[in-house]
């Protein structure tokens, strides 16, 4: 049986501050999206923050507010580890979709913090 991890609920949009309150990592990582069709689709991400990520999806459409599971391969000491997130599409552009995390377990949140803050310029929070 897999160990149970507490989850961190991400505040609803109405409770969140300005979009740029948290730093972002410009690192591009491999990811997989499981959509409404229950199939996994490979993609790449950029602009990773504690609140969400941008999914590059040229030529593919991700409907706004559509909920899905996102798995991202994040770097850690000695390699990479895959973390899963429950998320929804917040904004769609011609290059892809801005995604907001709905539920993040504590291990995934710690990995995001490590990634975002290790990639941030000196002096930024």
C-alpha cells in the first residue's frame, strides 16, 4: 500500500493574490496530461510556480476550466522524480495553456519550492 501524504489545498482564484506574487522557474520539464478522455498526452511545461505552470500545447486545445491530472518530471538530487497534480486550465493562448494547481501533496509542494527557489535570481523570494 502506498504511503499516504497530506495534501495542500491551493487557494481558490478569488483568494489568490496578483498572478505574479510567487516566483517562477523558467526550466522546461517533461510532463503528461490525463484529460477527460482518460488518455495520457505527453507535453512540455515552462514557467513553473507554486501555484501552477504553463503547458506548451501548440495545435492542441485544452478547454478553459477543464480539470485534469498532470504528472511532471521534476529534478532532484541525483536525478528526477515524477509528481502528480490535480489542476485546471485557467487561460488558453495560441502556444498552450496556463494551468492552476487545485490540490498538491506535501512532497510535490516541497519539490516545487525547491525547484522554484533554486532557479530564482539571487535576492528574490
